[in-house]
C-alpha cells in the first residue's frame, strides 16, 4: 500500500494500518461543538510545580496553613487525579500489529458515536460521611463497610454521600477532584468542598453565585489553581470570570474577566492548563496565556498571518501550541511556544487533512492525531505519534489490539483530557478494550521506537485502568469482577509482575466500589485510593460522591 503525502520537510512515516471507530471531531478552523455533558474532567494528574510567591492573595490569617498535583504530559500528570469516561472514549482498533499511521483511502472502516447533559444544583442537605464503622450513610446499605474484610485486604477509610436537588433533570456536575496536602477537594455544582483525607470530615466549603465552568487540573507546589465561573445565570451566560484559588486554604485570590477577542468567545465553558508561572485559557476559537500571579494576559494565539495557535497544551514548564495554518489545505502545525512571549522555537506540520485529537503528553511530546475530514465519516484515520524535543517525528505507536484513548471526552479540557493514558519518561501506557468489556490488558509502548515493550493481562472478568506514572513506575487500578473488590498495583516500565499496593475489602464495600468504576475521577496519593463521581442525579436522595480506601 502506498503512503499518503508527507508534510513538508518531515521524515517519512512508517507503515502500519488500523482503524478508530468513532465520529470525527471538528477540526481546527471550525467552531468547536459544545462540551459533552457526560464528559468528565478532573485532575489528570498534577505534578508539583515550582512554588510561587504572592499570587495576588491577601495575607493568610492566623493559623492558616501555607501545597499538590498537575498534568503536564508526563507521569506527574496523573498525580492529582484521573478521569474515566468509558462511555465516550475513543477506541483505536489496530489490525495486524500496527497503529495506523497514515492510512490509504481503501483502509478505512465505519465509525460509531455517543453523547449526553449538565446542570445547576440546589442543596437539599449537607453531604454525609460513612467512616465504615457502623455509623451509617443513609442509603439503606449495610453500614459497616469493612464488615466482610478478609485477611490481607485493606480498608474503606470513608464514603461521602450527597443529598442535593438539581434545578432541572440534567443533574449536578461534580467533575473535578484534587488531592492537596491533607485534603481531597471536589467541585460539586457551584461549590468547591474540601474533605480531610483521613476521615472525610468537611474542612471548608466555598459557594460561588454562578456555575463553575472551567478549571485547571494542575496546581502549583503550594496548592493553588485557576477556576472559571460564569458571569450570570441562564443560557446566555458566558464563562469569563477567572479566579485564582487556594485548594489548601479554601480561599479566593484575584478575579479577572476574560476579554472577548473573537466572535465565538461567548461560550459556556473554557479549558484551562497551568504550568510554572503561567496558565493558558482555550475558548471556542481563541487561546490566551496569562500570568499566574496576577491573571493579566501575556499574549494570545492570534496572528495576522501564517499559522495561528487556537489551543495550547501546558505542563512541565512548557507550552505546546496547536496552530491552524492559513494555507489552502488548512493544515495543522505543532509549535513549541515560549511560556512568556509565545514565540515559537520550532514547528512540526501534520500531513494534509490531519488534526490533533488530543495531547497525551507535553514533555515528552505524544500526540493523538486523526483525519479531520468531516465530509467523509468512512475515512476516519488515527495514529499516536511521538516527537523529539526539537519537533521532529520520532515514531508511530504500533501494536496489536483495540486501545481506548479516551481523548476529547471532557468539556473542561478537550485537549489534554485523556484519563486512561499516562506517560512517564520514554514510556506510554494504554489500556485495551475487549468485546466483552472485561479481561483487558495494559500495554507499555517505547516512545523512541513505537513498539510495545510489554503487555499485562488483567485476568478473568477484571479490567485495568491506568491512574498515573512516575519514576519508572505505572500505578494502575485493577477493577474486580461484578461485586468483587479491586486493587491498586504498580508495574515497572521495564516490565515484570505487578506489585499490589492496596487491596480493596470484600463484603458490602465491594458492591459500592463496583458501582463507582465508570464515570469516575481517580487518584492514588500517599497510599490512599480516591474515587469520586463526576455527576450526580440531583434527585434529593443520597448519592455516592466520594470513596476513599487505605491501610
């Protein structure tokens, strides 16, 4: 089979063919569609960034503590939390042992699709907590969640439930979660709530007057992040109020209004990515970069001609611009951008018709790319490629199987929201999917060669979910069979047998754990496993919000 035309001044891509079922996403230069309501977004895993001073916060009060996680593309990206959006995940179906790099026209197959909704809550009561000690959780379930624990199994530390009433029938969004020091912090409707990691006791709660419509998964080393809320109520409200927020103290810093720079800037959500001293805000057709200490704009992606960045990915002190080129083919260019000036130092042009579906990692650079021809659903081509630090093609990933990429599945972060993929060093980890929905594998890819280094089976009726990767180790959640407990394991980048770090208990908690596998945010920090819902029904009944396991 012949290779398609290569981008200008790029090395030829290796052969390899396969297909990705799933509808093509809108390409750059097209107004993006609204956020997927089922999409969950959270803290992909934050990596501590250099501690900053000031940030425009008022001086802390007496006794106020002074630091937690960030995505940037590397293993540290999963340090805060990882989302799972199985129902909206993309699946890379690879044929006879290769990721489809750039397919020829007769190698495509038919796609599939998925959708759903958001909302605005009215509290009907305070969240309650079951410590697993028989005190009860109000859900009619056996109250001692550790009653069926077997030898060698660890414990449920606590289960948080919420009894809330939504304004409509679309539920209450609860997408973000950060583990910040001794607190786990959740967004629930218009509120940000912190709970003690040890016992689930509410430490503080901040209520905003309008809907939370954007957030950074990343945080600074001292626990600060950026949120966005709407400027009012109703369908005409705009997501343009940025806020610096201290996740450890539960305090707001500066508030800045995003200036409208484009006809399409009046949307209901934004994507925020933070790195070092700056953060990027991606909107419908505009991207701007701001100073973290003040919120002031440093530069925007707009340019009078050439290739204009329409989105920035951020992490590990770097910015990666995804630019639409003003040529006849409307090609896409990847740019390394200076975080302070936006000046590019190198660029990599994708082949004609391809776009960036998602950035799996900023450093090292790993991109999920696909054909963006919206007029031909049968011609849906996809590949995962790695680039060198100076923007040259390294490899196209190649392996046998169907791989869930779970990219572009989030309304808050449509560029870096890839909850079931993690990268650390020179290794990319992906989970496979199977026709029966269980018995999948984790596959480790060498980013230098694109080859699979090893594969690890989950086992009978079990499933792998990568959580984070750092220091040469993958941390993954292995879900048990229906109503059976799961476990947290580590696996070395070099291979070898999984090492169990935490065993969930059998008994009544296993049934609850099984119900909290999909549509969840996950994190593993300091020996504790956190799993939380990303949306509540809001029907004024007790609903499971957050469950924590530990020793």
